[in-house]
């Protein structure tokens, strides 16, 4: 009468039909009477050794799951493991079934082991709790102190390198990726670890240090070092982390916007907060007959040149790294760099059209430096009939135009 157990058994039958070699192993795993017993047997099989048998661990784990008085963040352990497994199956795009979560996903195994270790700790079995913590660290690469509080429906994606300290609290529905650290700032004792709200998304390699709070619905970008409180629904990134805006989604941990593209930027933060070109382009000043990255990319966009290829070509042409490309840069480098860096320019006809657009853009930039050095990616590429006429520029083909024609 348990829909989740029935689903699990149906998945096993499907697997054994497709992969007969798995039949003996999975049929043995099916010799249980409940979903909790299946999870207990699976984790016990993984953790057995160093003095403890599979049967001993499976019975101990199952007893903990079936004891409704044992809770973590007001959830029974049975509720926790069901919600954890469901969370992974629904959120992880690499996961196809509940069966895979229970048998193979070490993040789920580590969290489950922690839940048992925590219950053992508070029942006076300190040494067994520490044994489980050590075993999870050894087998899964995840180190969670038995006293840490982890709510239900939590996913540890990939899980390797996750460290959660003694007084840390992880709220309902949180998703954290590998190498997340919820640690202290030093040797002080007492309440010294982070408190994570509900539905928070913690990207890979995030370190949150000290007794600070991450509000519910917040998103912390990969590689961030968080040393101060982060309010609810904020999006933060950096080392040290700074707030760059507000999350658009209500539950970031479910949407998994690890690239932090879905947020409302703060007014004092540039929309391209993650632009890898900023250090190169931020000092670019308007100069006659010079093109900024944005104007250059826009000029090529009308020919279907992908942004990444246009950016790569710009970088290759900007030899002095002043954030601008001028006529000399193009004359000296375009013929070879375009062939090496811009796949879209391999077609002779398209290369010729690109060359023409660059030539026209340089001519317009000669008359309007502010246009050439614009900093908005939405600027449309110039068209010939929109250019201001200049006798000096149109008397005869320039040396640049000749070079571009030769390259095509």
C-alpha cells in the first residue's frame, strides 16, 4: 500500500528486464517490506565494514527510521528520507529514478547517514555517531558533524567535499553543490556555524563562515565566500560575497539557476556583473575611429556571428588590450585572426560582408567617437544609408578596406 515502494519495485523490474546482469543484486535488495527498510539495507550495504556487518547496520538504521519519536527539524527520519529522495529525483537532471538516488547517489547516502548519526548522538551513542560521520567522510567525501541540523527535502548534488559544522542549520528544501563549507571562523566554541533558510541555493565551492544567516530563497553563486548575513531572496556572489540583486524565483533551490542569470540587478550593480571583459573594457575612452567590444559585437551580430566568436575575434584584434579596436588593429590582424577565431568568417561571402560592416563601423566611429565606444550591447550595427557622408572617407577605398577585401 506504499506508492513509493511500489514505484521503486517497478523501477527494479524495468532495470532487470533491460539489464539481466543486475537481476541477482536487485532481487536481493527487494527482500524488504517497506521503503524505509530498502533505504536502510542500501545504506548499510554501502557502509558495512570496519567491525559492522550489513545485517547489524540495516537493522539499526531501520529501527531509527521507524521510530516516529526521532525527529530532525520536526520531521521524522522516515519523512526526511522520502522527501530527500524525491527532491534529488526531481531536481537533478542526471537522475532518472528513485532507485538511482537510493543505490548510487552519495549525497543522499551521506545525508541519510548523518540523520542516523544525529539520532544516535542524542540517544547517548556518541562513538557510533562519530563512527558513522567518519565512515561517510571516508566513503562519500562528505563531513557532517552529528549535531548539525538538516531539514527535509535537501539535495547535495555531487556532494564531494561538503563540510557542515556542529552548530550549522540547513533549512527545508535547500540545494547545495560540491565543496560547500558551512564552517566556523576560528577556535571559538558554542553556536558558531551558519544558519541556512528554506529553499536556498548554494553553488559549488561556496564557503559560509561564522554564525551568520542566509535568508530563505537566497542564491549564493559558485566560489563565493560569505562572511556576513544575506537577506531572504537576495542573490549574492564573490569573495567576499556581495549582494548583486534579488532572485526572481521563489524557490531557487528547485529552479537551480547555478549560473545566476535569473535575478533582478541592484541599482548600484551593473547588469553584466559577471562580465569577464570588464577589466579590459572598463577603461576604454571614446576615440575617433575606434570600436568598443559592444559596438564590434553588434556589427557582427547582423551577420549571424555568434557572440562568443565575435568576442573572441575582438580579443585577438585588441593587441594592446585597451578595450578598443581601431583601423590599425584590423588592417594588421583581421585576415589571420578572423580565420582562426571566427568560424562564421570561414565562408568567403560572409567574411566579405563582415569586413564591409567593420569598415562602415570604423567610418562612423571616426565621425562619432561616442557611438564607436558605446557600452550597450543592444546597439544596432550601422547601416550604410544611416552613415553621415564624409568626402574624406569616401574618396577612395581605404587601406583598411583593401586589407579586409583581401582577407575574404
